[in-house]
C-alpha cells in the first residue's frame, strides 16, 4: 500500500506544480512556501479536529520530526521554487527528482539500515535514467542564472532526501497518524519562514488578485495538503528509498500532462515512459 500512496503523492504534486509555477512571477519562493504551508495547515487541522486522529508523542521523536520539516520544507521547497523560477519545470524536475532517490537510498542504507531488494534496485535503475529520456530538459543556458538554478535543484533534492529519511525514522519509532505527522512537519517547515521574510525585507502578505488566491488555494489543496498526506502514509508503510523513487515519477506524470496539452514528444521520450512504468511495476510488485 505504501507504493500506491507514493504514486498518489507524485500525482498530486505534479498537478499542482503548474499552478505554483503560474504564481512564480508574483510570489517570491519564500512567500509561496509560507502561504501554501499556512493554507495546508488549516486544512489538516480541520480534518484532525473532525476525525480526532491525534496521539501524544515521546520526546525522542520530536527532534527528527522538526528537523524533517525544517530541512525538507523550509529549505527544500524554497530551493525547489527558486529553481523553477530560473530553469523551468522540466529541467528542475529532471535534476531534483533524479537526484533525490539516489540521495534517499544512500541515506536510508547508512542511517536506517534499509536495503532495497534486487527487484527494487532494478526498478530504480530503470526509473532514474528514464527521467532524462522523458523530460528531455532544455538547454539551461537559455534560462536566467542557469548555474544557480541547477545548484538550487540539487540542493532541493538533498533536502527532500534528508526530510524523507528523518520522517521514516519517526514512523519507525511511533505509530503516528499520517495526518498528525503531516501537520507537525508542515508547522515545523513554515515556522522559520516569517523570520526569513523579515530578514530579506519581503512582505508577509502578498498582493494577489482573487483569481490568484484561488489558484494558490487549489494548488495547495492538491499539491501540499494531499501530497504530504499521501507522502506520510507512504513513509509509514515502505522504505524511504522506495518512496522517494516512486515520488520521482512526478516527472513522468509531467510528461503525460504535456502530451494531454497537445505538446509533441520524441520516440526516445516515449521509450523512456515505457521503461519508467516498467520500473514502477517492478518496485510495486516486489
């Protein structure tokens, strides 16, 4: 079941990425990160109040839980949005979603002692190169500050990996509801953002039109609230490396959305799609 939740998280993030990218010219990465976090926390808090899914946590898990939000959301998402603004969706997703599984698998082995099976290794080995074939990233030289954007994308991947491994450590220690884990991780992730906004002299309250607020709310519902909830459900049930590898298929899903929007693709990209789905099947069925 963890593999299915990871794929649902990838689908949620892919769908919302286009909305977040649309707001990239209006909101700074810090503003976007703050407000998507606030809106998602409100939604999760309302769900928890209705469902009553809340438990007391031992003191030993608070540090990795808070660090997961601080590293994975505060730093990771800010770097990701910064990369999106500089090198676009395709190049950002190719770099970040290819590197993050490798970082996560390595950290999972070193930190948690989680080793993938032979079939899972084979699935990952098929998915990661397929990302490059499917997305066919454009020349970053035609983007603004390409080297900085590439650095931001790699930094985001490392932060995703650290956040994933830390949350896996928490769920191995305590059987916490996924909604509670998602809310606490988000709260930790956005707590430092007002301070960072003040230091950079950026306004906390952005000037958005009603339509832009609606785009932000809808993108947050799909890409933050649902995505992080599915992610927590996945991390509870599967190894961190497996979850991050399957979440990397958001790049494959972006390819499919581009096709639905009428954009053409090369035969190499279609081959990459087939190879990636083969890799997903090997991981899911192992």
